[in-house]
C-alpha cells in the first residue's frame, strides 16, 4: 500500500491551524527571551558596524582599532598600499574579516530604516516566521498525518530557534537560508529553476557562515543524488553557476582591494582550532579562565582574529593535536551531545531528556528513510555539517541549522509508530471479553 504522506492527506484548514499555533508559540518565545534594550554583544559589533557602513555608502568596511575594529595592521597595509584613498583618516578600510552575508542584510535593513537595532530584531522575527512556514511545507510533503502533528506539536514547545533570533548575530540568518535551500531542492519541480534556487541559496548561506562550504559540491557531485532527485544536465549547470556566482563576486572584490585570492575571509579558524586543542586541559567555558586565555593569547600572537595570529594559532593547534590525537578524538566524540544538548540551567535534566530524546528520534528517523532517495540530500548535508563542527569548539547555537531537519527525520520515525498504535487499539478492544452481567 502506498505511504499516506503529502499535503492531500492533511486538510488545508488543518495545516493553517497548525501553522498559526506554531507561529504564535514562536512569537511568544521571541517576546519572552528578547533582551531589553536590544544590544549588540561581543564581536558581533563588527557585523553591525560593517552593515551600517554599507548602508552609509562606505562599502563593507571597519575601523582598524577600537571596539568593532579589525585590529589587523597587515590587512590594513595591503589595502593602503594598493588603494591609499580607500584608507580613511580614522583607519576605516575595506574588510573581509568576516563573511559578507549578514552585514549585507544589516545594510539592507538600515538603508530602509536607519540605524535601528529594533528593526534588525524585527527582521529576525520575520525570518523566524518564514523559517517555520518552510518547515511546515516540508513536513506536510514528507510526513504522514501523525508524523506531521508530532513535529508541529514539538515546534510549539521548541524555544531555542526563537531565542537565537533575538540576537544581532549571523546564526539565525544562516539557519533560514540553509533550510530554504533544501526546501527549494526537495519541494520544487525538477528543472533549472530548482537547481538555481538550491545553488544560489546554499552559496549565500555559506557567505553567512562557512559550515556549508562542502555541502553543495558533495551533493552536486554524487551520481546517487542525480538519480534520486531526477537532476538533468541543464539543472546541474544552473545550480553550479548559481553557487559559483556569489563567490566569484566576493573573491573578485577581495582581489581588487587586497591583490590576493581570498574566497572566504582574511582570517581563518585558527583561534577556534587552538581552543579545541586546549579543551582537555583548560575549561575555556569558565568566564575567568576564558578571559585569562584571551589575554595571554592576545599578548602572544596579537588580536586572535588577525591573519597572522590565525596562522600561528593553527600551527600550534596542529602541533598539539599531533601530540595528543586520542585526546582530540575523544573530545570530538564528547562534542556531539555537548553541542546538541544545552545544560546552562539548574534544571539541566529537562533539556537533557527533551533534546536528547529528539536527537535519538532524529537518528532513528535517518535509519528509517535510509533507502528513501528524497532524503539523501538532506542527510548528506547534516553529516557534512557535523563533520565541519566537530573539530572546532562551539556552542549549541552552531547546531541550530540541523534542528528542524533532524525534527523532520524524527517525524518519519514517530509517525508510523503512532499510526500502528492507533490501528491496533480497535483490534485490542474487539478481543476484550464482554463484561459479565
């Protein structure tokens, strides 16, 4: 018998009610967790300042020193040597310390509203609504009725994505673009427009956060995916061109300012890899320890995000990993539950049970659909993202792009179980002996 999944098995009115409940719940979570007044925290000042400079017509630029500055004289020298007029008296110069995706969004909002953190926050709320609209579309297409209701009920009790949306940070924008790319690939009809939508969205997402850098080439290069998704030569070419174009524009811009081939940033992941190589000796999550480490590392290498410091940190991290490979491997294994399950609360057992159960159900769902080609691109992307995250230290927010896809997989496992249970109840009732008079 054919599997009873897809929108025709879930009435449209039912879907609208379910989506309205989810959006109301997510809006409530957002309203409860948003900080008042809205603030830009830590190094996210660079995103906000870069976006404001874009809106003000100064291009994607940052000051050399001060709060939110690049603090990288080497890159400043590259620009000023080639383009002296681009170096402002206050040290502001074209930057590539961070990827441009989120500053471009900030600049677009500021060009309409002026410099308003409230406007950025409300933009994030709108993106949150769009995220769950896309998720609902995917759930209705790929889950049976009971699996659909399972994931929608869980969405009404899931505050973590809404909480992240309250921050002026790039993570939330990346989550939305990442899911939008796979929604386009899995929901649209095969053809060049589907390929272009997928390639373009993945490319822009990667220019927000680099974790998806290897996702598109791997998916687009596997013949297994071509057959599963009915990928034609025209669609393949359209997707490849759409993926390459944003990178080509960004790389050409960097070649102009710096005279070097820089497809991503001027820095790198050196600081993160160095932190990762210290985890078995130092608890950097302790604020006092982390502050001391930052001061010592800055004194030793310079600003930890500068190009030179990143190179030195990478070399030191690789030396430590080579000396302690098994410790590093153990840390990576431990990082899976630590990244997925937040315990920063005195009621830590609740998120452990809740998030741990959802992780287990998602893995069970992946096993359930392992032979369903419709899910191959999504499962490949999940695996690649995990592979990129595990070598680096991180916070649970870095796994947020994986939360809804894993919930979708959980629905493929839970739905049939609930269906079998519901079907068995009439039979059990029929076998019950009649009550004696």
